[in-house]
């Protein structure tokens, strides 16, 4: 099984959506919205911004592997 690497992030502040490529070697803890410049952080219990605000969870979660929880 291969992980999907593209995910559309939706900013909870302004609703802007942008497709991004997820890293395969690290969790992305911060993401700056390109529309309103708000810095997004993972919701409580999520490992990264893709798991919180993306259309697809991060590769380790997709592959049921350990993720770098903070």
C-alpha cells in the first residue's frame, strides 16, 4: 500500500484551500495560510496540520505506522 502525498488544507480562519504535498520523513506541526497568514497548528490529539485540516491524513497515519506525536 502506498500513501497519498497530496492533501488539500483548509484554513479554519478564512476558509482558504490549498493543495500541498505532505512530507514523508517528518510531521508538519506548523502551516502558514497563504491567504490570511494565520499559522495553523495541529488540533489536540492530532500529530500534524494535515491530520487536523487536510483532506487526507499524513502518510504514517495512512500506513498505520507510528507518527511523531508531540
